[in-house]
């Protein structure tokens, strides 16, 4: 019996030993692998992952030319047959081209092939891929392949995982529908970055085997089939950055297995369904920058496995529901929505949070102390809210905090000295608050700081700029808009950090700081609002000439240019307005986008060289002494130019053609020059123009009814010219659909006012007094690592109560008609009363009559003692004069004119002087001497280095 047991034991050992004996690789496959190795170079730049290493360097035959290739790095063999069935050369520093002759395609038994994170030098995917008919896993991602995905890929019918992401590939012919039809076993198609440029095929919703679908940045468009959300095995669904892809969320099933859901930067819309709370496995939810609406459902607070939640800029409204149960959250962003005012008392229970982003979330009151429980926070964004009080002391306990943004609130305390103890800080933004006192010396203990924004507060005192010498990592510093006196002379040895973004506006500087000589990496420099006199020295233009993108020198006392040629090859924005510049206009580099030299004493003609600035979007030459005729080449700028302001100069002659097909012009302001002749008919091609100001010139023309076809025209100012003739009955398709302000005063128009004119002005019939925003041209511009939002506020001059009033900014709801000082006659059309949004109507110095006014009694014209003539009982004498404007005290005592109220009409009839018909004048424009027409907002692009797990 014992012998029998020993026999069985020995047999077991032999069997186990035999099971560990692996068949060596085949000679032909060893040879193919060695040939494959020789076909590539090893370059460290060819792979990006930190874990990369050159696996093939260890591939060597033995002394006899043999060797077991199954033991080589990245090679997997079948134990029984010895055939190579897996090859993982991902992140192996491989560089070179590959084609169908490659020995790779001799490995006919391959089932798994991973060549990701290498550089195949824009090779096309070889058609020889069809030889690998047994393959089930194919990963060619991030390996510099290019061109159309070959049809041979669709012959790999056993494919379960296909990853072709982040190459320069196209899927056009065959297209996505063919791929779904042929590869029916696919569980994980990852095609991110592939140019598909089509709709999502309906049959994708039938691929029930799908587990993970990644189609980021594929130029998809059309509506996404909702059935895809219902796929029973789907766990990862990623459609990031397909901005023309639309769709809505369906109702979700409790059986859904979705763990990752990414629709960021698409055009998805509608409301989140209450059933979103049934996605019990959801851990990553990213719908930032979409077009959703309505409130967030309360059920979202039941997603207890959620770790990453990004709803940035997705247009949600209503109250933010409680997220107290989401205790696994590590990332939460609710920024830039339209939420109702709230305090979010539930915050503080998400103790695993590392990033909390609540910018412009309509928070108010003091910053909640419960945030002090979030001790794992590395980034905290609370900017652009209505937070008040002091900077809370519990922030000192957030020892891992690297980014703190409290900008654009109403914090009023001094900057606390303990802030210097939060030593991990790399970004600190306290700008645009009401912080007081001096900058504490402890701030200079934050040696890791890269960004420091203290701009637009009430900080005061004298600050030595050499205090920043110890902050060697500092590249962004904004001190603008305080009450600081900055001393830039250096009294100690040291080297300033290399700044990229430096704002020293309104810092009481009297000269260009000497330390700028050594700054050769600046991208943004703002020195506006100081007391710098004299010429701009040549070294300013040589400083950072390869990198400088934004230069602000406005509101100083600069008189000219020591060097008239700008060598700043990448300059995009240049502000020189409100100085004392003389001489001819300097021509910036071709890269320029916004250029303002307004409110100086520049002379000379409009240089034709400006016509060559093909990137120019904003050009403001207003309030100078320019003269001469405009060049014919001006229309060359219409495809790039958004704003053209030549107001208040001495230009003469006829206006050249301004617009060509495809014009982008939003505003044209030629007010107060000496232009003559007719309006150029090319204005009819200015399809995007919103405001056209041609007042105070010597134009001689009839009413430009042909401008009525412009779809965006909102303001038309033709006052004080020599326009003449009747205003004809508006023709079909010339209806001024958006016109809300029209000023034809002080011209020579004659004839009757026709009812059809007022009937067609539909924008004047809709009251929108709740809209308090201002009319402006705006454009987003990416500068280096920043998004710059450019705003140009529209401005006009209107006659109010006999006085010309400047509107430095125009509110959206302002609706005005001024036909005064012409020779109109006859009846006032009764349908003028249908213009319910009208805030100002001036028909003075004409001879209007109308039954509507004749029915009013004397008391309808109360508080207007200077009025006379019918229908009033008071007659006008031949020397009757206009009433004096109301004093400021009288003006303040009047009720706000927020409605069309016939009781406050100022009007005269009969043989006496017509004193005016004025309705409105809602707001007196702000005359603050420091008001800047150009408004800019810069926001550093936050580059997320971690977007969470995807598969």
C-alpha cells in the first residue's frame, strides 16, 4: 500500500513538472521579432509615459543564434504550441515607419497587440494588419499613425478591444456604421481623436456587448441615439469635446452599470431626469460646458459612489440640492451656472475632496466654517460670488492647499499675516475684493508661489518691489488697481523672477521700472494709469520681443516713441489710449488683434499699412487729429475687424467701401469728422454690424432704406448731416428687424411720417427692462496660457431735453427715436403707441400733428410749464423759447421713467417753437474720469492634469 502511495505521489510530481515545461518559441517567429527590432530606432522622445523603457533592447539571440523569444520583454507565447500570441511594446521608445512588409505581420497567431505610446512617424495603418486574423485586442493609441483607417481592420472579426485613439486618423470610408456592422464582438471601441465627422450610427445602440465606448474629439454631429444609454453592459461612455453633437438624457434604468459618463463640451441640452439618481455605480460624471437647463434633481444626491462631478458652465438654474451623502467625492465643480442664491450648508461632509470649484455659484454671506473640515483640499475656487466678511482663519489648517482663489467677492478685511503659513500655496488670487491695509510681509514667505493676484482692492502703503526677490518661482504678479506706491529701485543684490504676467497699473510709477530690462519671458505687461512721462524708450520694444502678447500703457503722460518700429512679433493687444502721443500713428506687427491709440494728439493720415494687419479685430483711433482721406484698401480688414472707431478726427472726402462678403464688423463709428458724399453701398454687406454711427459729418444722401436688410443692426445714427428727401415706405425685405435706436436729427428730411415705418420696427415693441446688460462687441482670444475676453462698450450721443448727452455705455433695453430738427410734417402715426419698449422719442423742431395728442387735457402735460400751443389752452407767442432743463434737484424728485408714460411728454404745437417730444432717459451715464471704454477680463486656463479613470 505504501509503495502504491509513493508511486502516485511521484506520478503527481512528474505531471506537475511536465505542466511547467513550455514549448520554446518557433524559429520563424524569433526571426520576425528580431527583424522587427531592427526596423526601428530607439528615441526617448518617442514615448511620453514616465514608465516607458526600451523593451526590445533586451531581445537578443544566444550564441548559436537561437534563444527562447517567449522569455523576452513584451512577448507572450502559448505554453502548448510555442507560438507568439501576445506582443506588448507599449511605451518602448520605438521610432520609425511601418508598412505591410513589416515582419510584424508574420506573427500569424497574435491575439493581443499593443504598440501604444510610440512614434511611427505618421505611418498609415498597414493593410497587412489583415494577416492577424486571430487578433482580439489591438491597441495602436498615441503612436503617430495617420490617414484613413484601412478597410482591412474591419476584417478582424474577432476584435473585442480596439484602441486607435489620439492619432491623426480618419474614419470616413469605411465609416462608423461599417465598423459597427462588421466588428460585432467589440466590447471596447476607443476612437478618441479620430476624425469621424459624421453622425453617430443608429446601429451602435444595438451593440449589446459594449462595455466601454470612447469617442472624444471625433467631430461628431447630429443627435446621439438615446438607445446607447440603455445598453445593458455599458460601463464607460465618453464623448468629450464633440461640440456639434446634440442629445438629451433619457430616463435611466436601475439596472444600468454606467460608471463613467462624460459629455463635456458637447451640445447636450434639456434637464437632468430624476432617474439620474438610479445610476448606482456612477463614479465619474463630467458634463461641463453643455447647454442643460432647469434645476438639478434632488436625486443627484443619491449617487453615493460618485468621486468626480464636473458641471462647470452647463447652464443649470434653481437651488443647488444637498450633496451631503456624496462622501466619496474627490472633485466637485459647479462653477459658472445660473444657480439661485444660496449658502450650501451641507458642504464640509465631503472630507475626501481635493478640488472644490464653486466660481460664480451665487454664494453669499461669510465663507462657511464647515469648509475647514475639508483638510484634503489642494485647490479651492470661490471666486465671483457675493462672499463677505474676513478671510477665514481656518484656511491656515488646510496644509495641503496649493491653489486658493477668492477673487471678485466683497471681502473687506486686511490680508491676514497667517496666510504666509500656508506654505504649499502655488496660486493665490485675492483680486477684485475690498481688502484693506498693507500687504503683510509674511506673504513673501510663500516661496512656492507661482501666481499672486492682489489687484483691484483697497490696499495701500509703500511697497518695495525688491521684496519679491525671494519668490523665485513667481511668474504671475498682479498688483494693479490699488492705492499702492511701488518703489522699483533696487537696494540689495538679487535677481528678480522671470515674470510672464505682470500687472502694475495705478501703482504710482513715474518711470519705466529698470528691472524690466532683464525680463525676456513676459507675455502680459500692464503699466496703465501711472505717471510715466516722456517718450517710450527703445528697450521697451526689445524687451520680451518674442513672447510679449499684451502691453497696456494707457493713461500715462507718454508723448512719443523713441523707436517707431515695433519688433514685438507676437503682440496681440496694445493699449496706448489716453496719453499725449504726437506724430504719426505707429504700425504694430502683423500679429496684432486689438490696437487702441484713442484720446491722444496723433496726426497724419490713415496709413495704408494698417490694411495689411490681417489679424486685426479692434481698431480705435478716436479722439485724435488724424486727417486726409481714408484709403481704398480699408475693406481688406472687414473679414477680421470687429470694431472700427474713427470718431472725432478730421478725416475728409468720401467714405470708401468698408465691407466685403463675410464681413465680421460689429461696430462702425465715423462720428464727428468731415466725410462727404454718399454712404458707401458696401455697407449692405456688413451682415454682422450692430451699430453704425455716421453722425456729425457732411454726408449728402437720401435715407438708406437698403440698410434695413442687415439682420443684426440695432443702432443707426445719422444725425447732423445733409440727408434729405422723404423717408420712403419701407420695401419688402428691408424692415430693420432689430433696430432699437435711430437718430436722424438735424438733417433735411421732409414729408410725412408713415405708419409702416413704425409697424416694421418690431424690436421696439418688446419690453425687456429686466435686461440690465450693456451693448458691446466681445471676442474671446487665447493668448499663451490665458483666455482673454475682449469687450468694446458701444457709446452714442443723444439729445435729451435740448442737451446732448453722451451714453458711454448703452443698456440693452434702451429704445430711442430722434427725428428732431428736420422738416417732417403732417400727422404723427397713431401706431407709434405700439412701440411699447420706447424710452425716448424726440420729434421736436418739426411740425407734427396727431389726433392722439389732441385728445389730451392740460393736466396730461403737467410739470412742463414751458409748453404751449394746441392742444394746450396756453398759446405760444412769436418769441416763445424752449424751457430750461430741469435742475438736478428737480430731476432727482421725478419718478424713474421705466414705462411709456404719456404724462411726461415734452411737446409744443402751433406756430411757436416745438420744444421737443422726449420720453425717457433712464440713466445718467457715469462720467467717472477713469472709466475705460475697453474692458478686459483675463482668466488663466486651468489645465487639469488628472481627469480621472476612463476604463
